[in-house]
C-alpha cells in the first residue's frame, strides 16, 4: 500500500468521528432520520473501507447519489438562498462533501494496480 493510501486510510478515523457528529447534529432537523441514517451510513462505509471489507459498488452508488441529490438541491439554492444560512444550502454542501469523501474511499478500495 502506497503512502497516499496509507494516509487516507488513517484519515478515516477522524472522518468517522466527524460523520457521527454530523449525524448527531441532525437531531434538531425537520427530517432527522433521513440525515442521521445518511451520515451514519457513510460513517459505516468509511469504517468498512478501513478494515478492507467494504464494497466498491456500494460506495460508488452512495457517492453518486449524494452528488446527484446535491445537484438537484443546487437548482433551489444557488442564486436564490444563502449557502450556509439556509437548510437546503447546508444539505447541498453536506451532500457534495460526502460525495467527495466517498470518492476517496472508492479510490482506497480500488486495487493499487488500477491507479
């Protein structure tokens, strides 16, 4: 395993904690169980990748879905609402950050010969 993969693999632990914290913060959201489940699921996918038992296809589906839902929300946010002072703006940014993170998890799960 290369140095980049090793560093990213160990970055999973702080991100795991941040994802669980994000899930906890959703308890005051109007639709908390959707977001608690989402952030908790991403935390679990990350942890599975750390131990090398995750499935790349599932990571790809969740990452792509998060990106696409974030793009859908962008139509309602960009140019119409504040990115950080609106619920939809924060949801959009969270989805895109998770999508980016899961892109790294997907890379970690790929075989080293496919770089």
